[in-house]
C-alpha cells in the first residue's frame, strides 16, 4: 500500500452539505458559488480540507446519493466549471477537497439503468444485479421489479429507487449471480475508475466513498470487496498517487487493507461510537452515566488489526445522524470537541456543529432525509433574514431553518471568545501547534474503565508526549496516574491536582498537559 498523501498528516476536515450551506442566487438552495464564498470562513476556523456531499445530477430522492449522471454537476448547484473553480479556490488557500463518490448504486433515472431495463441485450445488461426471472427476487437485498421489459428483478442497495451496480458475487449460488471477474462486473469497475479519473483530472483531491463495504455481494467477510478496492488502489497509485480516499465502511480492519487511507467510525457497525455521543446516556453528557470503555476496547482492536497503517476518523456528526447538540449541551460540547480534536486520524466537523447547530425537531422529510432531515437544516451565518443563508422568501427555502429565537449563528460566535466556535478554533490551533496531537501521533489509553470517568490518554510523537484528560461528568473524579503533568497546554473547566500518584479532575473539564 502506498503511503498516505502527506497533506493528510495535519488535515482537519469540514463536511459541507451543499444544499444547506450558502445560497447565492436566491432560489432557496445552496450552491457552489456559496461554498466558494465561504471558504475563508472554513479556513479561519482552522480547517484545511473539505468533504462535499454528492453534488451530481440527480432526481434527489436521497439527497443526491441517487446519481443520474456521474459526470455532471447538479444544475441547481452550478456547472462543472463552477465546481472546478471551487477546487481551484480551495487550492489557492492551501486547502484540499474530497467529493462524495457513490459506487454502489445509481438513481433509476441513470441512463445505464434505463438501458439495462431493456429486454434486448446491450452494453449495460450486466451493469446492475439482475435475477433472470421476474419471479425470482434477489434474496435479502430488496429489489425493483415489474417496471422493465426485461424479465428479471433488479437488486437495490439502499432505498428501493437505488438499483445496485454489479461488481459481482464473492460466492455465486444462483445462475444469474456473476463472479467478480466476469465481463459485466469488470466493466462496472472500469466505469467507476473512469468517473474517478474525470473528477481527479479536474482537480479534486480524492473521495469520501459512500457505502464502500457494500459492493461485492454474498461476501459476508468483505473479502471480495477488499480485493476490489485493492484494484482501485493500484489504479490510483499509478495515476493519482496524491488522491486521498476515505471510506464510509466503519470497519477499518477491512477498509484499510482494502487500500483506503482512512475510515470513519460511525453510528452503525461495531465501533461503539454512539456510546460517546448518541445513546440514552452518552459518555460526553454531563449526567456522567455513560461508558467509553467499549469504544476504547474496539478502537484498540481496530488499530491492531489494521496494523496502525490507516487512519480512523471520528466525525463530530454527519448528514445521517442526529446533531451532536441534540444530546450534548453547554460546556460538554466543548469537552466533546476537545476529544474529537485531540484524537489520531483526521477530525471531521459537520457544518454547523462548530456553532452547536441544533437538530430541528418535527420537520417533514425532505429529499429522502426522513429522521435525518433535522440535521440538514440551512447553515446559520448571522442574524439577518434566513440567518444569512439565502435571500429567498422563507417558504421557498428548500428545507426549513431552525426557527428558534436563540438559534446560534456563526457571526455572533466569532465575536465571542467564550463561544463554542471560538473554543473549536482554539482547539484546532492547539492541534496544529503540536505534532503529538495530530493525525499520525501515537495514542495510549491511560484510564478508560467500565462506567467510570474520566477518560485519559497519552498522545505522542517523537519526544513530545501530551496527556489528555476529559471529564464530561457533573462530579469531581480522580484516577491513578503515575505520569507527571509538567506544563498545561489547554484546559477548560478549572484545573487538575496531582497527589501521591492520583490525579483529581474537576467536574465538566478537559485538559491537555505536556509530560
Ligand atoms: C450513505 C449516505 C446516506 C445515503 C446512503 C445511500 O450512508 O451517507 O446519506 O442515504 O449511503 O447512498
Ligand atoms: Ca442557489
């Protein structure tokens, strides 16, 4: 496997949901020009990389994760030229940008799918996973059936309007199931590489890959899918060695051997990420009834299994989960960010999380969002109309805003040194100033006991070692620690005291200490 692109070593990502970031032409929906306009905001926060959610032509039945043309920017966001300009403007600022690649499925409106629905054999007949009779459904996959002249049922990959592209089956059990090295699956993979080639050629810096673990079917251990991504890795090493790849897989022990540089720990899969932020009693809640032990255990296992080669990224949230501020509040949000920004792997901040944007309750589903819609509301920039997101009349906004009178906004928080945003900016600054805290530094957990607080770990690089202590709980706690903190780099919520091999930690506290 190739070494990570160097820029990942100190990358801090900002995830942008294009429809909700900034509207520049008053049609009520965000656009590329709006993102370009706000790059300085992102840079000022300290982020130096962007992940842009899907921005390709689509009927938007799943917010753009249902692509109808991989080669064309969605007109509502702008043109390919505008997107290229966004790449260029990122680069001018020393920033990088990842697009969202959706390799597992397309929209039913994609021309490949329309061709594959035809009764007569053609170039796209094997582009998707079809059974060979309308009366047979692909088991356990869900399907589209009865809308094509073709006699067969087409497997779906997510919603029932997202037909599954055919990369083959690891184990073939039915006559219509094709092995990975059959012509159809091979052609699909080449088509995917062409798409990647196109956007990398235009200047994007890599991809966040949607449902990366889902490609090869009947592959419970992921062996086929790993092999497939290794093939992609070879192609990238040859043609685009600087391209960065991050997977939505949630199993670094598979994605990293597959050739991804980074994988997310997520709200699904075995990572215990939810234990920290999104469950009845999250570890980072002030109630102090949570547990970080299982998370740490799994984290260490994954590091071992992936031989510490790739990066595990812990996002503040994303467009699929509840806003962080739905379950964590006040100073605890700052403590959560002290964790997110002091862990190895590249941090990912979901737009608006830096100001504590809230989950908007009670919204009707928009573009296949369902319960996710409340986490996708327009960015709140300032105190002007529509919080500075758009000049459209309020009822023309493609998705409703947080209408609460005290909704947070970026401008106010930039002018307040005690705001969450100022804290996040401070924390990114500290991360940037200390290699030990960055992406590749070592981590050793010092204290992570079942149902106990605090959480403490050592980060290190070369001869710099930093002890991180986090106590989200509303009560003073102490723990045994033979290390001697010598210099404080950062703290919020008071200070620790050390006595006789024990460290006492105040309630609702985060601190970083050189040892
Ligand atoms: C991923 C995306 C999600 C989408 C799904 C189907 O999980 O993050 O938003 O709905 O894949 O593409
Ligand atoms: Ca617009």
